[in-house]
């Protein structure tokens, strides 16, 4: 893969967008209480023992996702927001959704938690694809 094919500014925008969408998605007024009731199982708030590492790895993970989507969009020759969003959707549908489904079911978390978690990734992959497809 050609690192020169990546629009690094668009990748940074994708990372910022993912931080914003995650903040909204897992806000105490949206999905956090339902999610934490199952996933937290009586523990303190998530990652409080090392929030710096949690946020750093979250940013790195978002960057890796945006870079990977950028490579796929470049390989496909996708150059519109709509085609980019469709690429993001297909990557989400083929890799993220089924992987999370198996993990959540075997962890005993059920479909509600799966929908919450993959829903956030769906939003991000659609937005990443649209941004990276349009901003070529």
C-alpha cells in the first residue's frame, strides 16, 4: 500500500469525528447507562485506573481504522462521499458487525449490547468512508 495515497488531514478529521461521535454515543444521556449496566457489572467507571492509556489507544485505534478505510477506498478508486460511505458500510458489515456479534454472545452480553457497540462503529465507518471518499 502506498502511504502517499492517504489524505492525512482527512484521517485526522476522521479521528476527531470518532471522538465526537463516541462522546455523544456513550453519553450518560444516551447509551452509556444501558451499556455500563451490562458491561460494567458492578465495577467502577471504565478505565479510571489509566484513563490516559485508554484515550491514547482509542485515538490510535480510530486512526488505524481511518487509514485502513483510506487504503480500501484508494484501491477501489472511490472518489465520492456516497461510494466512500458504502465502502465503510461494507467493511463494517463484513468485519466489525459479525466479529462483535460472536464476542458479545460468547461473553453473555446479548444483542442489546451488540447493537449499542456496533452502532457506534457503524456511524464511524459511514462517516469515515464519506469523508475519505469525498476528500481525495
